C-alpha cells in the first residue's frame, strides 16, 4: 500500500495580490502525474484545502477537478478540514463521495471512523476480515471553545481537545486489534511542538491555541500533519508535508514537497520525500537601490517574485518604478535605512532594538515615519491603547 501525504493546498489564495489559481492547477497536474507514475493508492490531504470558508466558484471547481482526476488515476483520497476551511461546507455529501473513493473527515462523530484498507501478508493473498488492515483516521481542526463539551473535556485548550480526539482513535484501534493486526495512520490539522512556523500560518496563538506535544501521537504508525507550511519531520512517525506552494516570502528557502509512505502487513516500511516544481522562485533582496540595480549577482531574481528592502540612508525617489525596471515582479518594498541621520543619532533599526517597552517601539515608529516625536497627548493615547491590548490578552 502506498500513500502520499499532502496538506495546506489553500486553493484560492493569492500571493501579495497575485492570483495563484494557475499555479495551483499546475500543482494538481503534478500531483496526478505522480499518483499515476508511483502507483499511489491513497492521497492524504491534512486540512486547509481551501483558503477561505466561502471559496469562489472557480476554486470549488478546481478541487472538484482534482478529486475526479485523482480517483480516476486509481487513488482514494482522505481529506480533513483545517482552520481555513468550513468543516460543514467541505463535509457536504460525504457519504455519497465515500462511494466514489473520496473520504471526508470533517465531523467530530467521525474521529473514530477509519477508512479500512486490507493489507496482504507477505507472499500470500489478502485474508479478508481476519488479515492485517490499514486504518486511516482524520482529526479536523479542533477549535477548543467549540468542541470541548462534545469531546467531554473540562478545559477548552488545544491540548485537551486533541488529547481527547487521539484517545478516541486509540480506543478504536485497540478494539479492532483484538481480532487482527491494525496499522494506524492519523491525519491531524494542528500545531505540534517542534514544528517551525512561517508567516503564512496566521494567528497560531489567537483564542488560546497552543502547541500540542508529540506524545499525543505516540503509538500510531504514522501521523500526517497539516497547518505549518514547511515540510519537516518532528519524529520518524510524525511529519508535516507543508504546503505545495509558497504563500509568503518567509517560505523563500522552503523546498516544497510531500511524503511518500509505503505500508505492508508489517507496518510502515519506508517514508520518502516527494518534491514539487515551483512555478516561480522567490527572491528576498536587501541593499541600496543602485547596488541592487547594478549587481550581476541578482540576475536570477529578474524572473522571480521579489521582496526588496532598501537600505539607502535617504529614501530614493520612484524606488518601486526603478526596481521594477529590472525586477518586474517586485511585490513588496520596504525601507531600513542604514546610517540615516536621526534625532537620536542612530538608525531606526538600531533604535528599535534598544526600545525598552512597547510604548517606546510605537513612539519610535511614529517618529521615524513623521520626523518628530509624539506629543504628550499622543503618548497618552498610545499608553491607553496598549493597556487595552494587555487586558484583552489577559482575558483570553
């Protein structure tokens, strides 16, 4: 049995205002081709299939096309919902889709309802109901405040609801294991400790959501995680596939891909990386405007999406227009003057590093962009706003 672990497709997402639907179609083409070439039996999608709870018609059509092509290539699909998806909408017609080889796991009452796939003993025919089996479970995104009561936990924390979900799955694995050998695969859309986040995973700490420890997934043959966009191994059995495309410049150095998992009657026998071709390179450039425009070492970035930080002591006139003459796909432009004169005699970045508290950071920013310090009334307003933020954070 061969499985392909993916996640975080984020269909419908844009990249700094640039639509990515064509790039996402190209990823689906690659995925279907790999499924055929590698004889993949099951494609796993560990949440955040869509980028919005209400995706556009063209985005829904793209997922529909992907599912039709994947099942047509001979693979079944197991799909969980993520924090960007609407679990109710994504789970629509799940019983009907099950008959076509698409298995949606978006509801709490399906936590311990696995997709069961028979595994043949080495050198023998499959033994039906008595033989070894692969059980694939799906844990959708669990918003603690919304699911704590349903899962029977007293504390609405990400740790507690995830622990309750994995306990349900373990109980089902144990019950099935009384009469046959069961190897378990668990999909989970969550933030597991040890993972490395990037800017495009939004609001990981909003609403009390925190990291869950890896030992919650102990005992499973393989845990296919989604939520973080960098492909990474937290342990031999717990991995993030990452997103198939880069969705922020913090992912410029990511090598996008997934994990190919081989399973037989003895369990997981191999896990190999699968790489996706990037539609465009990402370039994170820093330097003076003249230096960036003249340096031959940046020639490769002329065909990349670019994030540029200019370090000129004074902001150059028409900086974006001049940059785009060489780097036409410059999408983000920032300024971090080095050696610029200031009231304190230091650059903005060095003053920011020496800021003693949040108020100093805010005042320093206003001084930088306006050329003067905030007056007493403005400082009082900033102090009040920061105190309100602290009170809101304390109440979460």
